[in-house]
C-alpha cells in the first residue's frame, strides 16, 4: 500500500511530525508500506526543497512560493495536494485538520470519489472553542477559520485517528460514525521504551553507589497547562515537611510564563538559581549538578535530546500539574510520556490522558485536579519512601512498553486505512 503523509508544518520547530507522524511512518515502512511524508517547512525555510530518507520513510519538504499575502497559503496547499496526488497513493494521511494540511484536505476532497485516495485525518489537539483558539495568538478571523476547518476536516474524512479519549468523544459528537474513529495515543519508540534512569551522580558524572537521590522534584514543562501559582503552593507544602526539598525546572514557557514563576518564588522567599541560562532554544543546558541546589528552585531552561536523561536521573519524583481544561483533556502529553518511559516516578493531576498513561498507585500517583494538599502529600510520600519511587518508575517504564509501543498502536492506524462502508 502506498501512503502519503501530509503535515501542516515541517519537522521542526514544532514537534507533531517528528514525534507522532514519523514514528508511525517508520513502523508502516517496516511492515512493507511505501511511505512518503510531504511537508511545508514554512517555519524552517532552510529545509525547503530538501529530501531525505529516514527509517525507510521518504521525507520531502516542498519548495516555498514567494510570501505574497493572501497568495502564499493557497500556493502551499496546491503544491502539497499536487505532490501528494502525483505519488498515486492509496491513502493520504493528513496530520491536523487545520492550516496547510486542512487546506490540502479540502482540495483533495474535490477529486471525484472514484479517483481520489482514501483520506484519513489525524488530530492530536483540540483547536476550536476552549482549545488552541483561546491559547494561540490568533486574530479573530483566524480563530473563526480554524474552528471551521477543524469541524469540516473531522466530519469529511474517510476515517479519523485521535490522540486522546476526549478527542474521540468530540469527534463522535460531530456525527462521525464510531467505526470511523480510531484511538491512537502518542506511543514510545524502541529507544525510549523501557529506558532506565541513570544512577544519581555526585555532579562529576560518577555514580553515587548505594545512595538515594536527593529530594529533587522535577518539573519538565512548557508551563501553559497549569497555573504557576499552584506549583509554588505545592512546593511550599512539600518543603514544610521535607525542608531540603528543591524544585528543578526544565523547560521554557510557551508564553514566557517562567517570569511569573520567578516573581512568585521571590514573593514566597524562595531563591531561584539560574545556572548558565542564556535563552537559547537549542542549548543543551548546564550540568545536571545544577539540580542539587537546596535553595528552593533551580531553573535550567530548555533542554533537548539525550541531555534530558541527566536531569531525569537526578529526580526523586517528577510533578505533572494539569489544570482541568478542555485543551488539557484533549491533548496527549509527550512530556509525561517521556518521564514515564524513562522510569521517573510521577505525581500528576487526574486529567484527560494522564489517567490513561498512569495506573494510580501502580505506575504513578494521580490526584484530583486543583487539590494542592493532595498533590503535595503525594510528592512527600514519594520523597520519604525512595523504594516506592523506584517501584513506580520501573513499573511505569514497563507499562508504557507494553501498552503504548508504536508497534502496537500502528495496528490501529492500519485499521483506519482499511475501514470501508
């Protein structure tokens, strides 16, 4: 079977095509499918026109037309549609029912049914009212257009794959028959599944044999999913009971929310250490020894790739606060997946897919959303019982490998390609 995957953007800086579409494509290619990813790299122009192969998948970045307002968007969609049809696919798999992939879907749907490929749409976020339309810095016309695109795209697809149970329910509510909606959460690749945390080190890279991790609480985040003030409240609760507990923050705010963290920490009398932060999005981050501060909070900023494992290894527990909002219920958090796959014990709010990824008391601890006392008590429980943290982390890594390996999830993607009637 010939499958063409169309994205709304390139492989970076946004991550959907790299961490969701590409792993699916690699598994499909390994199963004998002919797979091509066709991408519009409008955010990373240097890759325009470039082609390569990755894991048996052909990746083709289209050349970009001149940026003429009102013309650029239509020309990009036309190029995507023309290239996709030129590959004579059996299936076109469109990631996100909005923007360029949404426009491409609309164009492909104009082809008579007997001559067009099977059109499958993937959605991993809620875009409309209560979703990214409220979070994104869009104009009023853009919000109206994206909301229309999302509804049209999801209701005019031959099949839809969804990353969360909430998205599944939302698509059902639009009238798409349940047998055309397929639940495919974000999975783990072989290099992530079951990867154990490194032993804690003394800051020089040498393992501290036989010693427990310091009471380091990891917050690995983009911040927008929760109220920053609640993190300060949780930390205050924990430090009353474990005075030397400290918070290690790895990540950057999507909208500069870390500045609010610094302000609230100062008001609470917590010292914030910022070793080596320089605002570079691609910077690997300072030494993991930075996570050993007992001053309250250490902020290291954005850390990517293999450098993350050094920070994960320092954590006695990770926190994953998640406000109970529609956008959070609909998403399938990759950062939570990364923590669990790496064997880090996690305390999280019981919202949306968090309840799918974590088996409460077995592979992590879940608390009712918004309950600072319960959240703080769960963190203290893990800090005071290192054996519990080790057990939760080991079970989480094993559970993700069993239930959320891409090899297993792509079975469902194949069903979406084949459903008829």
